[in-house]
């Protein structure tokens, strides 16, 4: 690891995200003054262009296949449609208004409208930046896209397509953008020093908690708890998990905002945590349920990737093993949570993203090591960081849960959340889209 | 003419087909089916939720034969499909009133 590399990341992150300690911010300012004029670093820019494409791939085909395989055969198209429509819808929302609400100067809670329609977002890097602001905007946009797509798993197999669209647009503007501002856009959580390298709170807790709200409000699927509602195509799900794993290198290592040491750390911790969580889930399942399952391996991989996300650039590879294993173990039991909560969270968004994201955010406060680029955590003599992480988790949960309830109620009043019982039994592919995935004879 | 309908274990299909070819059987139709008899289903496990699956996959053969060949065809299938374990399947013999070869218009045994 080159000592200078993490500093490059600091410079970019300090300016864009303002989540660093005052000392690091001071260092970045010094570094910025030392430069004659800001210029595009082609290496950094090439990596963030690549990372942006990798994260886009996570939503479709990655998440689309992961979720598509988990539903029954008469709902697979509806889930693929919701994922691809998240890409299309949020892409537009983000460039028009989402980005400025997240990253405009604004106040501690939300950005302003100074960059509405990407006004003033150009290609010349600002002071201390090494990539075009336009590229940073697009990289962040890919996170805005995948986050509401994650929620799809909670209301799968019964939500009206029109309700999904309205909810997604509202959620993206009124929940994702402010939360992103809190953590990365100069808002209060970032100012307090909450560590979130690539979106443990912003992406995973937010989607997991909103998923719980959605599953509770829309109600259980017909037959839930009485008849099997098994996955219809696990090869899809495994292919999706593989694409997510690969795409996550863009998600996490790209969050270093440069081709540097911090990106390398995040790359290694991401892969290591995913591996540790996969092994943990499979072996715990084998021991407690009698068989190691393929779905268990795929679910464990995603649980580990979720868990390491907030910590990726702040912890050692050995800590990543602990964070990944903890993620695999907690999510394995976390998917039972829905039964206790009485929520038919169809594809386990709460159990994996909610639980894994919460564990990851807290674990970041435990395992963070300043030598890797952030601040020290509990294990390195700074218990205060864990408390800041707890604040971040709780604030995110309360905001996203209440916010999602309000938006879902509003959507329900506008178009109704749920398809008819008849439509649900027939399957959303036919009722909502007049299409079938697998020919006319089932 | 008779219709011989056999429900067999899927992995026995090739063996049955080859044995039937060896005794000169001229054609058959197969389909993938599901069902249950004495053989119990199995348990499937998805994210910790266990599902008991009652319907097991089987292969159904349908062969139309002349009355003279019924005994031989039934015996051939019986031998080739047998493993001796529960779930080997069943063979049904049904009467067939008429057979038409669509291309030529032949009727009865001529059309087999």
C-alpha cells in the first residue's frame, strides 16, 4: 500500500462527502493548496467510469436476476420490470432533482436546488478533486438507482405496478436524497463523523427499514404461511448473486473515488467479507438444517457484501473476515425476524439488507482502524465512534420507517397498493403486464 | 389394438426405449409428468423454510400396439423399468377403437 494513495482518497472524499475528522479535512485542505490547479486524474477517472458501470450492472441484470429467481414463475417478469424501471425512473429523477437535493449545499438536513437539472455540474474538477463532477454525479446516481430497487423484494408478487412507480419516485426524492445528504452531502451525520464508506446506512438500512414498512402495509401474500411459495429458478438467483458480487467491487472500491490504495483496501475487504459470510451461512445452515443449500450460499454472499459496505475502506482484511462472518450469521437468523414482526417480506430485504446493514454500520464503529483511512473504532481505543454509528443507525431507521409509511399511505390513497386477489392468484406478469415468461402451458 | 401406458422413473427412460427398439416396437410418445403413489415425496429447504413436495417427477410412455404384441411390450417395459424399489411405476393397458395415419389415411393395424 502506497502511503500517498489513501490521501488522494481523503482529498476527494473530504470535498465531496465531508465525513472525515477535522484533522483529515485539514490535511486535505493543505494538499489542495499544494496543487497549482485542479486537473482530471485519468487513472481515477477511468476507475470511477468503470465502477459506475459496475454498479449499474448490479441493478439489472444483477438484482433483477437475484430477485427474479426467488419469485414464483407467474411473477418473474413483474420483478424484472420493477428493477429495470427503477433504473429508468431514478436515472431521470436523479439528474433532474435528486442530485441537487443530495449534494447541493443546503442545510444539515437536505441539499438546496442550486444544481437543479445539473446546473453548474461540469467536467472540470474543483479544488482537491481528481474526477469530473459530472462523473461523481453519475456514480452517486447508480446508488440512488439500486436502493429503491432493493425494496422491491419486500412487496414482490402483489404490488400494483403503478403504485410501485409512484412510491419509487417519491421515495427517491423525499427519502433517499435527504438521507444521502445527511451522510455524504455535507449534512449532519457526516458532520458528526459517522463513518459510511459505501452506503451501509444510506443504501442498506434505508432500503431494509422501508422494506419492513412496505411489507407491513401491503399485507401478506395469499397463501403465505399456508402453502409453499418457493423460488421458481435458483440458477437465476445464483447468477444474480454472482453479478452482485462482481458489481460490488464498483460499489465499494469505487467509493474511494480514485484508483488508489483506499480502493485496493475496499476491494480486498469486500471480497474477503463476502467469502467469510458465504462460508458462515452455508456451514450454519448445514449444522442447523441438515443440508448446505445453494440459495444459502447466494444469500450469505449478499449478506457479507451488505455488511462490509459501510466499513470497506476503513478496516483491515482480517477485520473483514469478522464483519463478513458476523453478517452471514446474523442474517441467517435475521430472515426469521419477519415471522416475529408479522411481515411477509417476500424476498428477505429486511433480514439481509436491514440486519446486515445495521450490523455493518455498527461493526464499522468497532473495527475501524485509522491506518486504513477513516478514524479509529472501539477496538482501536475510540469507543465514541461506535456511539456515533449507533446514532446514525437509529436516525436512519426512524426517518426511513416513518417516511416510507407516509409515502406508502399516500400512494395507497392515489392508486391503491395492491392488485386484486384474482390478479394476484393469476400472477402479476399477466395482470400487470399482459406477458408470460414461460409459454402458455404452465 | 391396445394402448400401453407406462409411468416410470425418469432415469429409466433410455433403457426402456432401447429395449423396446430391440423387440421391434415402432414408435412411442413420452411426456414429463408429476404424481404420487406409494412413494413418498421429498422435503425442500429454501432459506430455512421447509416445504414437503408430494408430487414426484415421472415419465409417461404411451405406445399403441396390435393385440398380438401387447404381452411382449408390457413385459419388455416391466423388465427394463424395474429397480425393485418403491416408485418404479405402473403399466396400464387400455383398448383402442381406431388408429388413423394422417398422411395416408390408413386405418387400424395398417396405421401402426
